């Protein structure tokens, strides 16, 4: 059974894994080593102990996350339970959604300015490429 001192702090990499930000602890460790994770505004190591009330700044897939630690759990639980371990900053969440929409819009409009080609359009393009026109 855990004592009060053992549950008051937890390794950062293990918490990120338990909160389901990363699929494995190894991935969490790699992101921490690359400086993509900060605790209370400072760069940290994998073994950094975090506690309730700490703020974690995380960059995942080029998207920002600002998280306040609400609880610690040493086991990886289902996603609904994992979401209870943290609270996300509303401004950062809104910024991340805006970045996602901009990225999605830029990819679609750049590749297909008139929309995606239909099946008929693709067949005509294939004929043209083969020289059957």
C-alpha cells in the first residue's frame, strides 16, 4: 500500500503515460529529452517528480497543450478516467483547435484548389497521362 509521501509525487514520464498523452513511457521520455515538455515553465528531465497543482506545457504533433495536474495515478486507466487527472487551459485549447483548422484548410486548398477530383476526373487524367487523348 502506498504511503502519503509516495502518492504526493510521481515521475513526469509515468504521469504523461498514465494521463494518455503518450502510448508508451519511452515516447514520453523522448519528448521530455527533446525539450517538448516543460513543468512550471522550466525544462526538466524524465525523473522530475510532479505533484498536484503543477503546470505542464507540452508540444505534441506541433500543437500546444497547457495542462494543470489535478491528480496522480500510477496506473494507466481508460481515457475517461485519465481525463480526470488534468485540466486544460481553455485559451491553449482554443488556439490548438484554430491551428488544426488552419492546417486542414491549407492542405485541402493547396493540393486541390477546385476541390478533390471526382472518379470521372481521375479517369480523364489517367487517359491524358497515357496519351490516349
